């Protein structure tokens, strides 16, 4: 039987501007990108989220087509879908959030139906920390792994529930700037130490095009990003990274340090695909063979004699 993955996160309309192009109200959101990336693996993925009365049915159909269970997605009759608008600068990494409209998320009280309440892996994707806590409290049995993501918006505005949810998870995936912002430290080493003291056993620090480091038990491990020819839109890279990470782990019999390290290679591979087109477009018809090739390329990049 396939492992069960449950993702709670946003489903969004994104407006994205880069130095080269602008797209309006495309299908995005943290849950969307994670679910689409993880759907490349053998697992049963379900989403808990909410959309508004303006949400187009074709996007729910698309998720279903990819084998993603959408029964945990509420459709609000009253409000509008969560909207995010961001701008990237010439380095294609620095991001400015222009606007965040929580809309239906403001009133959202997640309901984890019995069928979804016993996942093997739970991903608390980038979302209001109160909703993350509420979802976790409805899980019946401790999942094999609980992975958390967050971002500056929640770090700046919702510190107390954020600290609480950080204390309840196994893994936190965060980018370098957010790790410093979260802890008020000026070095990643100090920031990681502090985050581990907050609760998680594993801290993953993402550094965009450079790669990602895993920190655990006073040890660390690094995987470089795959060097893509051109970054078109970095939105969702962190989410697609998580989709690859949990996707690989869901296929393993056991979650161990070794499988977590390997999962990081899949994470970096999946993160590299999404940036090559706007939104999740590049993930949608991504062949398994392309993933294999990229994973092997990253392996080659990190291999040296007598290894
Ligand atoms: P990433 O680039 O991996 O950080 O993910 C970007 C995605 O996160 C976009 O599709 C947005 O819709 C979504 N997003 C942006 N801001 C937030 C927020 N404050 N909470 C949850 N999701 C967000």
C-alpha cells in the first residue's frame, strides 16, 4: 500500500513579476506546489486547504488528474481565494512581497476528516501557524514525520503560535534569511542551534541556487542545487523542494538519517524544475525519467574519488 501524505497549506492565485515578465492570477499556493511535486512519487497525497467562490474548477480537476485527493479542500461560498503577489529582482532570488490577501484563509478552520487523519507523513506547508496547529491537533496517531515550512510573513506577524508549532515538528525547512530573521542571529550556525533548541530534530536551510544543508545532532550535510540554464520564476522552489523531500521518503520502508540525506537530493532536483517556468507548469507533465537524470546529475556533482 502506498504511504499516505497529508499536506495542509495554501491554494492561491499568484501575481508574479520578474525583470522579464509578469503573470496575473496564476494557480499557485504552498499546498499546490508541494502536492504537484510529490505526485511524481508513489504515494497517496491529500490536501487540506480552502479556496473561494472565484476559484476555477479546472484547477481542482488538474489536481485530481494528478492523483491528488482534494476531498479536504473546502470551497467557500462567501469569500475569495487567497492571493499573493510578489516581485523578483535581477538576481532572481531577492523577493519582495507586494501584497498578501488572506481572504478565505482568515476564517479557515481546517477539518481533518477521519479518512485523512492518520497520515504517514504530515506536511504543514507555509500557512497561518494557528491553522497548522489546529490541523496537527486533529491527527490521530503521530505520523512518521512532521515537516514544517513557514516564511517571513508569519515570522513577522504571528510569532507566538509560530514558536508553538515549531516546537511540535520533526523537520523545519526554512531559507537562510528566514532562519536569521526567526532567531535574530547573524550566523546560520547560531541560528540553527537555536532552532534545534526550539524543538525540531532536523533543520533544513535552503540557500536558493546554491543548495541546501541539513543540520541534525550537531552534524551537517550539504547538497548543491542543480544549475538550471535559466530561472524564469523562483516561486514555489521551496515548496517543490519539500514535495521532492517527502515524496522520496514516502517511498522508503523506513525513515532514517541515510534516507533523509538521500531525500535531500530529490528535494534539490524537484526544486530545480519548478523555477524553469512560471508557476507549477513545469511540474505538471514532468516525466519520471527527467527526475532520474537530474538526481543522477546532482549525485555526480557531489561524488569524488574513493567515496
Ligand atoms: P515559495 O516560493 O516556495 O516560498 O512558495 C511560494 C508560494 O507560496 C506561492 O505560490 C504563494 O501563493 C504562496 N504564499 C505566498 N505567501 C504566503 C503566505 N504568507 N502563506 C502561505 N503561502 C504563501
